[in-house]
């Protein structure tokens, strides 16, 4: 069974239950529903989706020395994360997000980076894993100093160990310190060492200060820019517009993309695949759907899938989370029957 390190951003999602009519109104007392506190951020979301698919996951993150860190540790144990590697940043607060999500609407985050700001990857033990996924470096300022010097070091170390390297991004707040970084230079520096990158289109355009509405041409342009910089596989999600998967035309680049992808032959060369999202009749949330999509891609690639299977599995994992479910092999096969044989074959060989 492949093993994957999921490192980087982690937080607690603190979410009040809201009705459709709730609004911010200064000076008023607004009645809301129960409060939920759940694991959030890329490490928790991508990691739990991978674990649901049957992958051995090792998380690496930073937390503070506060009460929220105790809740974080408890939640990770309840979620089945064995021996998570949590570096404690003395004096820092554990990261959290207030998730504001009214029924039928996309969510808004009020986010505190907290101890994530101290994560620089130095504690990350790559070992003999098959893939290393770095979640939300755009919310990990410690990785981005000196044009992402620490992030480049982590990626190089993982590649030297023969692991596939993967990055997912988050939307960049232009008013934040990270928003003022030179993301053109950052992408140029990290791309040659990034085998898979799976951002949303909003992640990319916010980082690069591009103010354009969605178009297929814009997604193609962003994908080509990352391929030109040296990424092997680019998967750009765009909500209701689906996902665009594009791959390098360089056989040498595929061969350098971790030992599992290198053994897949030429099926990942020079591919362009667009997939529509799987319809969800009664969506419960969009929170974590992008992370689940990244998990689907990682699972597929590390299990010898074709690009078509990888793209469809990413869509199925996102749909599962939006349905309020975990992307187990059984549920994935239910909502994406075209993947049934692939998932069954993996189960029989595990």
C-alpha cells in the first residue's frame, strides 16, 4: 500500500449553524444554531480523504501551546491519524478558521494563520514514502521567505528520496504580507521540483493579481504557464466549471516525477483532460472539496491510474465531501460507476 506524507497547513474549523436569513447586523443579537469544531486545513482535509480511500497517511504540521492545540490533538486521534508530527511553536496560537456558510451559499473564512506561520519544513521526515503533499504554502509564510527557499529545499529533499511531490494552494489575500510576495518568481522557483500541482483557478489568479472572470482560455493559460515553468502535472479546479488536467510533453520530466509515476509509461505524456463536476443534489458543504479532489489525484497516481481515471476520481472525491460523506471506495464507486473496476482491482491487490 502506498504511503503519503501530508504536510503544511492545519487548523480547526469553527462553524456556527446558520439559517438562510442570518446577516451581520451591528448592535443586534442574532440567533444561530449549534457550534461545530472540526479539523480543517489541507493536512486534515486531504489526509482524511486519503485515509478514507485506504492510504497510510503521515501528517506534519505546527500548532501553538494553547487550549486549541489540545483540541487539535484529540480531533486528530479521533480521526485515526496515527502519531501525527505536530511541532509546537511556543507563544503562538493554534490556527483556526471561522467558517461562515449559509445554506445554499459558498462559504466565507475568517482565518487566523497562527502557528502555521512557523512551519518551515525542517521537521519533515520524508523517509521512504511514495509521495509528499504540501498543503497551502500560500498560508505558510515560513516556507516562503527568500522566494520560497524553504519550500524548494523540502521539495528537493522529497525528490531525492524518490517520492512524488505535490502542492495545493489556497486563495491569497492581496492585503496580507503573503499577498505582497513575488509569486511569479515563487512559481518559477518551485515548479521544476513540483510533480503535481492542484490549485483552484482562484488560488492562481489571486496570487498573480489577475482580475479576469472564468474562461477555459484562462485556465489553459494558467496551466501552460506552470508546465512551462517545469511542473509535470497540473490540475486546475474551477467550481461548477469542473477541472482541467494537463501534463508535460517531456518524457524526461515524467521519469523524474517519483518512482511510481516513472513506472507508468507514456500514458501521462502531453494530455489535456477536462471533467465536469459530479452533480450533488443536496450539497451540505463546499468546505474541503478541493482538498478531497487533490487526495483523489494523489491516490490515483500512486496506484497506477490513467489520467482519465485520476481526473474522474478527483471529481468523485470532491462530490463525496460536498454530499457530507467521506470518499470511501464504496461511495466513490456508487457515484462514479466508471471507477468501480479500478477501485475493486485496488481492493483485491491491497
